[in-house]
C-alpha cells in the first residue's frame, strides 16, 4: 500500500514530502496537484473515453483521475471501477473522492495549522500534535458497534474517515463532505437464462481485470474463492493458491449454524479439477495469540481479534512469493450469502443482525458507562441507513428484505471486513484484491429479483448456477462457510490467561472500562459465559476475550486518554 500523508495549511499551501506519487499538471493554464491511492481496474476504457475529448497522453493513474473529474465532475465515480481514493488540489480548492464501496480508507483531521490527510490512521496519530482521546462517542463505537464503527468516525476524537462513495471539499479553509454515489433500484428486464449468463460474464470480467499482475488467490474450497481460482487457473498456467488452517482444528471442530464444514476436502476437490500449486499453511495457537498485538497495530485499533491475527500471519507467508493475491471477499454482500438474508429466524430481525448481543455487551461495562446511549446510537444508525435503501413499487417482500440487508451490510459489516483486508495486507506488504467488490456487478445484482438470486432454494443460487460447469459439484452447492477460525480449546485457555494477567495490573485501562465481576466471570469461563456471537458469524466468547485484550494493548500502545464524557 502506498503511503500518503498530505498537509494543507490555512494559507492554502501544501506539504506532501512523504508522498512520492504526487503529480503536478498544468491543464489549459490551470495548475493541479493530484494524489491517488489504490488501483483503477478499467483504466484502458477510461483513457479511451478521455482521448475522445482530446485530453493529453500518455496518462499516469493520477492523470486519469484528474481528467475524468474534469470531464464528468463528481459523476466520474459512476465511470471508474476500482479500489481507489484520489485528491485534487487547484488554487485554494481541494477535493477528495473515494470509490463507491469504500475500498481505500482515507483519514483526515483539523489542526491549528490546517488539515492533515493520510491513508493510514497511524500516520495522523504520529504527526498531529494533540492528545489521543477516547471520549464517550468513541466508547459507544467500541462497545455498541465494535469491531465495526460508524461511518465517518474513528475511535479517536478529532480524526475522521471519508465514508464510501463520498466527496470531501475544502474551499476557503472550510471543509464539507457528502455522499455522491447512491445505489439505485431499477426494474430487472432480463430473463433467467440471460441473467445467469450476465452474472457469469460480469464476474469473470472483474476477475480477469484484477488478475493482471497477480499469480495467486486464496482458496478455502468455498464457492467464491473457488470461482476466482477456476477463472484464473484457466487463464494462467502455474496459478498459485493458499489456504489457512489452525492447529488442532480437525479434532476440535463442531458443526454450527455459521460453520457447517471444514475446508480440506473441498480444497482437494478443486485441486483435482485445477492442478494449481497449492500451499496449505497451519497456524499454531501460540502464534495466533502472539499475533493479536501485531494485528491491532496493523489496524491501529482493536479489530476482529484472532480473525485479523490469522490473516496477517497468512499474508506474511504469502508475501514470501506473491505481492498480489485475489480474495473472495464481498460476494456475500452482493448475492445475499449471509444467514440473515434468508434464514427465517434471522431475516426479519429489527436492527443489525450481526450485533445480536448488544444487551450482553453493555452489561460487561463499568457501571459508570452503562446507559441508554449505546442502544440509542444503534437504533439511530440503523434507521438512518434504512432511509438510504432505494426500492421499487413492484418489489416483493423478499426483494425488499434483500435490499434492506444488502445496504446494511455494504455500509457496515463489509466496511469492517474491507478495513481488515486492507490493513492486514498492507502490514505484510501485499495487495489483496476482491473481484466481487465491483460496482457494476453490484448495480446489476442489486436489481435481480430475490426469486432468481435464491435460485433452487439455495443462498447465492444464481451465482452457483452461473459457475456450476466450472466447479466440482460438491463446491458449486457447498453451504456457505465463513473465513476459518480456531476451534481449539487451547486458544481459549491462552487468551484467558493473557487477559487475566492484564487485569492483575492495577494500571490497566480495563479497570475503568469494565465491570470487574463480569470480566472475571468471562475470563474464568474462558469466554463461555458470553453465549451469543459477539460479532457476526465468527466472533464468540474466545474472540471477545481477544478483543478486550486488544483494547488493553491499544490504549497503552497509543497512550489513549479515556474520557467518559461526550465530545
């Protein structure tokens, strides 16, 4: 990941000496400074359109962003496909735009001297000359939404992030932000056969664009990673694949609602069909424990605990041979793969379905922190997000339900996963690309009727049908399994012991954040006293212990000052 750190001073001058990719251009006598992070996947198509309007060549990526903005204005976001954020400065006017899915984080803060922008949170913490304060607003994010976070927020007072599909502008030293991309409902006019073919072609096209320069993909034996691997292996010889396993998982695994099977047999089936060069990597429970702090520092915040840690560990090993790798992330958001899209006991839940333990979460907190503000924030954000859902009068109840869950996961659950993927990859010095995170594909799939999406009564049925001839039958119809996590009881013992050690330190910040008795019970039961999933499908009791441990380490590492009052 590129490093981008830009200072815009109150007099309009700039300092981006740390950033090597600044581009200075003069167009029609007007000077521009341009920066970009991320990648543009339809660059050739955009350049072709720009050439029709006599823009100069050759074009670097920054030139393409500038000229696209000059041609289309903020509508450029509808033409550009990729994982990107770009900034343009002209005279005393600065603007920043990120892609519709928010795949490239951009952070910013106001200082006495002007504004700072960076593509990594830690850069702002290091350079801004202000204390790092966790106020009540940050505490609400940490415990009501965590490891997710409200759009535009960070955990630290005064540091913000640009939401997905948004534009930031500074004019005359005044900063404004606003959404410029909106997912629209349209009538689907294709028949089933045409829809299946278009899904196949659009997914294949996105994979082929993103496999440029890549020679590897993650392979879990699940539908999404197998589709990517199949397309790539047919196009490139000696394609490499990587999978993750945990020490002792085969002996400890127990089938549940979210994880219905282990991966190994399905990986073998794919390798028999496509003879890729495969590397299976097994992380020990001790390594998983040891990587929790590294993962927190990679994200610069408490995150998905050992789910982050194992991905960081995996990426470091991938980096020994590959610097770009393709991932099946973001398919479930588009095609309705999560259980709450279709399971009767989950699909009509009012609220965020991956945050079903809010009451139990808040009961863990110090009595001084327990109030209604967490539930009020959850309800307010939920309702605000629902107000952005675009629908049609002809939508069925199933269509409306899909649209609701799709928009919720795009703005919330997926953003947590995107941040995880971006920063764990960056910490290992690799780029993780997600071909399913394609805005044109999203716009098409969003408008496919649920009866087609749930074809043959299977979640993601339309996607399964589109690729069934290119996959082993067992994989084409395998039930969804999330990213693998540890099931080994040894991990629960290790993290409980580590957290107990933290709590024995009288200076630990955990004492002012948590109810001592509740936290002691959680530790003594090795997380079992927290029976509901803490977050999403993967984070249960042991992961909650690890999340709390990361909070301890985060506050101490970054010298966070905890203030229980609102901003």
